């Protein structure tokens, strides 16, 4: 299932080229994942505070196609791309009236005290798999 | 005693006005305090990891006089401005060939577990007071 | 007239103390001013692109009272505090269920090409003064 | 030729997991490229101001292997990976006493006024090719 997250550019996200600095895109993707976790009923702060689980980033890929400028409103269409016992990944596409960028992130979970890698907790995995994993909606 | 911290502007610190975004100045000041703590022999990560002490910001004032641009090298002259049982403050002046900004920050310490305000730990206060507190060097 | 801007904490805005890093507050205030300019019908990107006007920060004061944590939703109540031919200022108060911080910013305008200080453009000043300047609503 | 860029973690680069937030790695890579351009005798602000050239990011890949923590000193070993008429790319490896991450970025140049893609300017390409392109030193 594809979710759509909408956002506008903050001035402080621009750089001296007059466009959004590329280091903000991983932050936008993180906002998407926060939106996703809320959407499946397990907000990230609950996952952290009540289940002692931190989500860790293992891999990040971004292709930048067109710049975002101050004043732009954009949407990010994203979806869970894969999930197994230990890993899950997301794909993202950013659009204004044209395609801005596409991205991919891969994650695992760690115990927030020990920082050891753990299996994706059942409470999280079940909620994620209720969605149409990896199939375009 | 006045310390001098030197730095150059990173491109990602600029904004679409072509200057360093103002939200980076508190970060520069934080770098100064890190440099200060190293300089008095008690690096902040030691203070946090071995003494369980977090330094908290209570007050921040900045006057912006001239912009910093990409390519600029600048120096920050700063010094401990005051210290008592619970509070301490710093003053900062940023220069290139002209004066860029001046700032002030006020702090206290908290126990990093309980987050409760504590007295400035003796180990820290002693080292800070060894310096010529609040007098221009 | 007091405006209210609501927001939640992004994970990337937190630091290793487990709270929102203080350098994000000036960014929240900037978001407020963007919201204000939209609210008076002159969005900042219009002011920049059509009127060639950049708004510059001259002074920033923040008092930090309580930390913001990941998962927090907060509101910023803010209002234009003063305006004259060259300068204008805003006051801000951040709340969750308790008071988090209060702030003050002072600004002027510059020509975005020459970067020279200019009077607050009439189109902007008129719209700002239509509001109940400096009086609590 | 491999260059080595050294750096320490700033506190404001950490997040509530107690590690450097992943969005800082692209910023570290940008610092490396700035260091590279200085090293070949064509600092980025000169390239921008005198040659009217902006370097744009087209692609970013990062594999995160181990976290960076506050207090860590790290080095980034990086090198130009490829260059042709329009594109060039870099590879990066971050180390403390263990491997932290590896990354890849691909770039092109644009005219900083028109924002149109241009060939890699001869002045830049010549200096880059003087190095041992794509071969480990």
C-alpha cells in the first residue's frame, strides 16, 4: 500500500544554490516513516518508550532528479518494499508537478538499551504485514 | 580568559539568501563550549559518560551584525562570563575581518539519568574557576 | 493578534540528551514567521521572488524552560511585537501542557540582489499593520 | 588517489538514540569534497564565485555499518571514483577503530545563474584528472 505524505519546504532547508540541501531528503524520508508508524497504529515514540525498540538505518539510496525550491509544496509517495525476520525496507518517490527524487532505505531494529540487533518485534511486524507489502496499491 | 575557536563555513550551513543560516550560530557556540571543556581537561563526552552530567541551555541571545558567507573563515572569541553554584554563562564574539555577531548563553547541569537540575559538579566548577572567570584576558 | 502554530517534534531534531536540540527553536520560529506571512497574504517566497525582498534576522533571544521530547506535540503562540520604518520584531511562546520556552526575534529587510538594508516595503508594512500590532488578542 | 579527512562528532549531530543522526553523513561527504577541491587548488567558493559553477548531487548511496557516538574522532578515506565529460563520482569510507560506513556520490555541474547542466569545466576536469582517477593509491 502506497501512502502519501505532504510537506512544504522550510526556508532553513535551502542552501546557497537556492534549492533544498540534499541532506534534508533523508530527513523527509524519516518523517514518512514516522507517518507510516502512526498510520499502522504504532507511533515511533510508543515503539521506543513502551517496547524499547529503536529503528536503525542500514542503507540509504537517493536519486536526485529535479531540485526543490523554497515555496514548493511536495508529496512523497512511499511504501514498505520488503520485510523479513530482521530487515525491512521502504521506497519513496518525491513529486511536485514533476518528479523530484526517488529513494530507498533499509532498516533493522535494535534493543534501545543494549543496542543489540533484534528480530523485528512481532507487534510491529504484524501491523506492517497487514498492509499489502511490496505490492503497488 | 578568552579562548579563540576557528572554523570555516560549510556549504550545508548556507541558505537561499547565500549566507549562513542563523540557526547555525548556536551550533558554533556549542562547538566553542566543547573546545572549552577540552581545553580545561574535561571533555564533554567524559562529563557525560563518566560523571553522568548533562549541560543544559537555559538562555540564548545572539545579535547578528554581518552575514557569514560560504568560503569565509571566522574566529569566535569567547569566555566564561559568570559561574555560581548552579549556573554559568558564556559570551561569544564572531569575527572575520569584521565583527559578525555576538552571543550569550546561560547553562545549568542536570543528572543525565534523572534529568534533575544539580549543582555544577565540583570537578567541573574547580576547573572552570581556575580560569580568569569573567575578566577579559 | 496572536497566531498559533502547531507542530510535532521530528526525530532528527532530537539530540543525545533525548530532547530537541536547542538549535531547532530558531527554526521553529522561522516556520512561525512563514505561517504569519501566509496568514497576512504575502507568503515569503512571493516576497522574495516578486518583490526582491529578503527578511534578515538581527536579534534572537530564547529562554528554555522545559525540554521538548520526541513524540511531543506543541504549539507556538506568537505575535508581531513592534514595527517601524526599518525594523519589526516578534514574540513567541512554546507550549505543550506546560510552558516550554519563550523567544524574541528582531528583523529588517534587505534588497535580495544588493543585500542593502531597505525600509520595510509598504506592501508588507500595510499588511502587518492591519493586524492588532503589539496588543494581545 | 585516496585522501583522508578527519573530523570529530559535534554534539548537535547526535540524536535521541545517542548516535550521530544518519542525515549528517551526506554533510560529512560534502565536507570531504570541499577538502578535495581545496586540495586540488580550486576551492568550491572560487568555483562558484569566479567560474559560476555549482556542483549538484545526482545520486547518494550510504551503507551504515556501525554507529558514530559523541566523543568519537573519525576519518573519512575518499577518492574520485570516475569522471567523464558530464559526470563524476566519489567513494567514501568512514572509520574510527572500526568501519563505520561507506558511501558513494555522483555529481554534475550546472551554471549557477541558469542552473543548466554544463560539461565539467576544463579547469576543474584537468585538476581532477591530474589525480590518479579511480585507482587506489
